[in-house]
C-alpha cells in the first residue's frame, strides 16, 4: 500500500440500526384455565421479523418447557441481531392436590329463593368455585 501527500475525500455515512424484536407467542398443552391432572408443556414460538439466527439462550435451547407443578418460567432469547429478549410462561391450572378430581355441576333454578343441595361425603375436603 502506498500513500501520497494528496488529500483524499472520504464520505462517511451514518446508518441507524433498528433492533427489531420478533412477536412472541407462548402456547400451552393442555390449555388452561380448567384444572388438569399431569404435566403442562409450554412452547414459545416467534413470528413477524424473525432472524434465522434467533436462539433461545436458556432451557437448553429448547422451545418446550414441561411444568410438573404450577409456576413461572422465563424464556430468554437472542433475536439474532444481538439484542436479548425474554418472555414469561405461567401455568396455574395443574391440580396440586393428589386425589382431587375436578368436576363441574350445573343446576337450573326456576324460582327465587330456591335452595340447592349438593350431596357431600364425610372425610373429604371440598373446594367450591361458585359462578352465579
């Protein structure tokens, strides 16, 4: 490479780098909010502007997370352009009481002041959610 004493004109252009984050979708199997017995699997997927270099940086790189009990898990990812993002999966519908079997009963009332009786067994603990 040779240099001379002549001046050389160099044009410098500024460019703006936009850090585009993908849209995040977390799905669940089985879906809530009905109570379930057994594990729930959350799956993170990305839509919109997604770099082919996008990487999930925790959970062993897996998009699936198995919940054996209720709780939260924060996925972290690199969008492929150097920006780190995160998204939280929350599961609140795993039956946490062994032996508890959820059920739904529907009653129809025909007049005001009617009394409903749900037959119960002694020695069993019940947890009612009533939706009027």
